[in-house]
């Protein structure tokens, strides 16, 4: 079973599953008021690769990632552009999914929108008020962090030291500077929802705790997000569940920063201005390889130079796919790859890479191992052992596909990476008997000009 670093315990430990054979994952999604930036690209690629890998190993993955479609930034943008909040959120959500499709990030199983869950959030906040854990002020409802005994566990700091470091805000009615808004009272011209404690809108930290528990149930397996969310966002999510005696995420995983020229990524920095901008200039698969070549907890440097380097590495794998006729658009899984009755050498490669990924998702070592195997495959073929080379190449292609990296073979050169991923997603949907999703993906392929057939080994597409 996979072992992952758990931010709560501070150790690499086994990801224990609530339901055998099934993994439940919640990943904090975007607030949609601008184009996705490089940091968005990284976290979605990291957790998409993990999700795909877990499903490659035979687990059934339920993956929930939210869309924050109401917040201060969306309201500010709507005011600036003279549009409604719903229009702003709708437009930037479209940009989001376009960018996700381009980098081959599969749609989450569920994509809850904050505005669809306000009633459930109102209920949670009512319970917190009833238990005297949340209190009303003139501008909203605040959570009293002193009511949670182990507040600060995820941040890795006790309450007193967090309190000493907190900046003093202007909300004078707050009992502690660390207390956070679970509800913001309605202001003129802003969207609001009815609540017994006064009309208004929910706070971000309440959104994620309510939606994750609603869709995944108490004690779900894994909560993921960028390192920057660890505190206060995730601490505050955990505090609310804890205050209501609800078992929350059993394992917490956080990915590292994106650096640009040695600086922590921020939206105003960088030579690529956004993920959308980067995708317009580069092979859309290159960012995934760049992400996989670093450990998910380490910072990565994303510049035109590092992306171009990833593109060159990708070309080596593509050349392998052409030389050895590696199938690029079939659904992949570990069991099937092993069943294909390959050589001891290929089985050893599958096992070695599998073991690396199970060890805190060590993708850099896994990718390095695949490059070494690629060199062996080419040398074998050069020396006349074509079958040996081909077997290795097919195993490499299968493992890369298991991490979401679709190769481009020669005679299928007109199948772009996005199309290959749609085919694979459709095969996954069919394998999971998710017929409506399979139909939706077929329609999407047809809309791209493909004829779609169902073969015994999966979806077959032709022009
Ligand atoms: Zn969240």
C-alpha cells in the first residue's frame, strides 16, 4: 500500500483506507476570478498524477475538488468589470477547465461549487453557534479557536505561538486575532443567502469542510492541497470538524511551491504570466513531466528553460513510442501490464517503479528509472534484440500512462495528447460502469472529428 508524508503526524506513513479497495480524496480547488496560474497547474498535476497512479494500481478513487464561486476577489472583479459575480465565476471556471483539459488533468469525480452548498454551511455554522464555539459580531460569525484543544497541530505550532505571530486585525470584536470568519454578513450590492444568524455568505474555511464531509463522508482518507493552504485554511477546516466531533481527513498531503527565478511564485511574478500563457507556448505535456521529475513536496522552478528541458526529455519518450510502436491510447493498469506475460526484466521494472511510487510518491526516482530503462531498451534493439526492447518500451509507456503522461507514436501522430487522454478517461469510465460519463466523452471525441468504436481492449478511434 502507498505510503505518503502526512503533514499532521509529520511522518511518512501508510495511507490507510476507510473502505478497502477505495480511496477518497479531497483537493482544495480554485477561486475562479482570474486565469489559472502556474501554481494551480502544479497542484492539479501532482494530485492528478497520484489519483491516476492509485487507480492504475487497481484502487477505486473518488476525487473531489471544489470550485469557490463566491468570495471577496470575485466580488471585487465583478464590481470592477461591471458584471455579476456569477458571470465572473462562470467565465473563469471555463478558462480553468480548458487549461485542465490541456494539461491532461482528469475531471474530479465531483466538483462542488460553494454556492450550491450554502444551506449545509448554514447548518454547520448554526451548530457551532449552538455549542458556543462560534460567536456573532457586527460583521459576521467567527470561530473561537481557543475552543479546539489541539488547534495548531497541522501548522506544527501551538496556539500560543501562533497567537504571538498573528497580525492584529481591525476587527475589534474578535476574541482572538486567530479567530476566523465562518460567515460574512450581507453588504449592499453583494450576493447573500438567508441564515437564522443574519443574511450573508459563507467563509472559505467553512466551505471546504462542509463539502468534503458531505461528498466523502466522515473520516475520509486523504486531504490534499498546496503547502500554502496548510495554515490557516486546512487548520481551520480541521478545527471546525473537530469542534463538531466529526471524524475528518485521516491523512494530509501538501505539495511544494512553484518558484520563478528563485522566488516563491506569485501571480505578479514570472516569465510565463499564467498557465494559459505557458500552454500557448509549449507542449502541453511538458509541465506534467517537469512536475513528475521533482518530488511533490519540493519546490520546482518553472521557467521557459526548465520547460524546454522537459520538452526535450519528452521527445526521447515519444521517439521510443515511435520506434517500438508503443500503444498510446489504451486504458492502462498495473494488473494488465503484468498479465501481458512479459519478461522478467519488464516485471522487475514494473515492480521497481511501483515500489518507488509507493514510497511517498517518489516520481523523480521513478522517472529516472524509466529513462534508464529507455536506454536499455534502445541498446537492446540496437544489438538486434528487438523483442526485448519492445517489451521494455511497452512497460515504460504503460507506467507513464499510469502517471497521466500520454506518448505520441508515429502512425498515430495525429492523435494529440488531449485526445489520447479523453480515450483513456472513457475507458476508465467504462471500466467503472459510468455510462453517462463514457457517453459524454464519446460525444467529445466525435465533436473533435473522430469515429468512436468499442473494441475488446477499449475505445478505438479513427478519422
Ligand atoms: Zn479548501
